[in-house]
C-alpha cells in the first residue's frame, strides 16, 4: 500500500460520509417524498444541500472506481469503516440527531468488524493475474522488455502488484 | 409503519448496491490499475477502456438505482440508521456476491468481520 492508495481510500470514506450527510440534511428540508409524486425527486436535486451532496458522491464514485481497480470489493468496503464513525459525529453535531447508546455500540461494532477484515490482502481475486497481464502488455510492446516479476519497473506501486502474485504479505494490519 | 418503510427502503438499497458494486468491481478489474494505466497510456486510454467495458454501465445502473432508493430511505429515516444499516448489509451481501461472482478469497477473517457487522446492524435497529 502506498500513500496515494491510502489517500484514495480516505477519499472514499470522507466523500461518502459527507455526501450522505448533505443529502440527509437536504431531504429533511424537503420532507417525505411520496411514491405517487415522483416529481418530488427532481425538485429535491434543486435543493443546494442535495446538489452539494450529489457532487460529493460523484467524488466518492471516482475514488471508489479507482480503489476497485487495484483492490478487492471485500477490501474496499471495509476501508470505509471510519465513515460510520464520521457519519455519527456529523449526524450528532451538525444535524442534531439523537444517537442512543445502542446505536453508538452498533457503530463501534461495525467499525471494529470492518477494520478487522481490512488487515488482510488487498487483492485476492482471480482477476489479479489477468490484470497483471493487461498492465504488462502495453509496456512489453512499448519498451520491448517484458518483466513478469516487476511490471512497474520498481516504482512505488510495485509492492502491491507483486503481492497479487501470492506473497501473502500483510497489507494494512499494522495500520488499523 | 414508518419502520416498515425505512427497512423496506434499506433492503431495496442493499439489493441494488450489491448488484452495482459487484458489476462495478468486475468492470474495474478488467480495466486494471487506473493510476498505472493513466501514467502509462494517458487519461483517454483509461476513459476509453472504462467506456468499452459493458459491466461498467450495468454497474452504474445498479448504483444509480441504489442512489435513488437511498434518497427515499433517507427521507423516511434518520441518516445514522439508514446509511450505516444499508452500507453494512451491503457489506455482507457483497461478501457472498464477491465470493460467488468475483471469486474473491473471502477468508475466515472476512467472515468474522461480516458477523461483527451483522451484530452492529442489529444494535443499530434496536
């Protein structure tokens, strides 16, 4: 894991929590939307809070796509675990929602669970080999120097890609 | 009745989220490491490769459906219940779906985490 990849995961976390909070605030201003009056959804997008929330969720989407390109789905989702804590803090202090002790415990348990899972490898799927090949191909053609063990030529990304080869090195356990 | 609406909305969000996430994950694995590809071949190659992956569009469709159902659910319930509950149940659904459809190695560590998350969701609902 490189600093850049941690930044991407942080982006997934923060943008999702901030976007959801903004949406919630906007939707509370608008009130309940009836299934029989769907035009309310279009009006909802015109609310500034909802609009900013959508922009933040677009930023989340870009970070999320980036993360999914180099890590498992079951790794990327746990990486957003701190978002639950962030969301609870925003809900309590910015939206003034009541959060009971049981809900706090639930949030802690969820964060613990997803933090626990994040200690494993980032990429385990069968697509790892396929991905390495797809990354190798352009370079092989361009430079004429194929290198299966070091597809990135020893740059900062190489530890992650070499881990997909099955070295089993711990990814982020020490960080959580 | 409000709880029925809230939890019904949450389940709909979860279903579409899992479908969207799995398809998006599949698409992005086919694209490859975006940063690496961008540096090597340029932004337009990245965009072109993403746009030529059909599961990307199906994934976006699933996520869009999840987004609009989330809008409904958020208007019916508190954000501190709806967002974590939907995301956590999505996490469990994704663990099953990722194992079945993406062939990820969902090991004991990840299953234990799924149970912890399920417990957390039960507490959130209490």
